[in-house]
C-alpha cells in the first residue's frame, strides 16, 4: 500500500493584542470582532450581528491599524461623525495589531452582545 505524503506549511498567524487582556495568535483573515470575542475572550458588543450598521463593535487602534477600509465601514463612521475608532466587524486580522475594546457588554445595559457575526465580512466588502 502506498501512502500519500503529508505536506505541512508554516503559516504565520497574526498577533492580536487587546489592551488589558493579552496577546493572542489568531487565524489569518479572521474577522477582528470574532478574534476579540473568541480568542481574547472580551465581551465586545456587536448588536447588529457584524453588519456595519450599529457601531457597537468599535475599537481604537494602538498599533497596526489597517490602511484599507470597507465602503460600509466608512459610510457608517462618517454618517455618525465618528473619528479615531474603527468597526471591528469590518476588519480582517491579516497583520499584527494592538487594539483597545471600546464598546463592551459590561456596563452597557444590554442583555447580550448581539447576534454572532458571520465568518466573512458582511456586507461583502468593497475595499477603499
């Protein structure tokens, strides 16, 4: 019997540092909102389910802010006059980054964080 060779690749995972929580290896291209919630175990809000409508998943970047932005994120932030923050539901973990979770369930008065965001960015990203 002939066995197939096993091929393994060294995949470098980005480091996500969440202030006050630590540094975590996260899968490349994982949505930041999911990485903050699932990997860093931070009770980040995502009231609209990660669809760039509510701005509750806001983070401040300390380091490693992505230069690209989705049209949905830009429209939502501009429409609410928000500066200095980004929507974690519209960002992929494709590089090392350090963030501060701005909107958390704790002390929000909300019953839960919101519906679980999909694995992929929604609405489908139009990068700017």
